[in-house]
């Protein structure tokens, strides 16, 4: 067992998923007391998962938020995965990450500039803003989740039975 505090003040994440976790309904504020580096130079892109409400209020039990008290360094590819809590997002800017200083790329692995991809349910649109509030990562989002319909084709040869191995059973 370690008897002294962990001496590092930087959390380094290279690929994988990162989700603020809270009890139901699952909205959380995750605070890193120090620096946070997100880089996928050695692995797959980082997935940052955010549960967002139909108001743009940052954190405080309303929307997921990541707070970094030091420098936030994001390099290479980052997927911002959005899940609307109510099916609808507010028009406006959501604060996803707050930091004292944001750096796009250039970490110790020589990563490239941050390249954000917004992944959201059908009907939700979003773009990332890293310049209007220095240090913060914002999401300009709007829309309503509109799940697509899938329809049973009922075209299998054997009396319209479910056939998952031979024929395609869905119209779309």
C-alpha cells in the first residue's frame, strides 16, 4: 500500500471511453484537480459521453460536465457522444468541459490538433466551439431525437418465419 499521496497531477487518457457517472438520472460533474490530457496516439479515439438535458445550464445536476482545474490538452481524434435526457436538446451552447487553459494537441506523444466528431442520435445536430470561451469546450446543439422506424419485411421463404441466417428481414 502507498503511504504517501500519488505525486502526479496529470490524468492521461489514451483511447477508450470516458463517462461522468452519477446515480439516476445519471447526470454528473467530474472534476480533475490538475491537468487532463486526452490523446489517442497510442490507441483508438477517445469517446467522451455526455448526458444532456433540455436546458444549457452547465453541470450542477442539470447536464454532464467535466471540470479541469489545470490545463486541458486534447490531441488527435475525440468523439463527443451525446445522449439527450428528454429526447430534446435546447437551442444554444452546452458547456461540456471547463478548464483554466485549453491546448489543442502538442502533448508529449506529438499528437496532432484536436479533431472533434459529434455523435448524436438521429435528429440531433451539433458542432464544437473551442474559441468563444477560452479554456472551455462547448457544444452548439439543437434538435429532437427522432428514432428511425424499422419494418419487418416478412419475405423469408419458409412461411414468413424469422430467418436471421439467410435472408434480410427488414425493409430498411
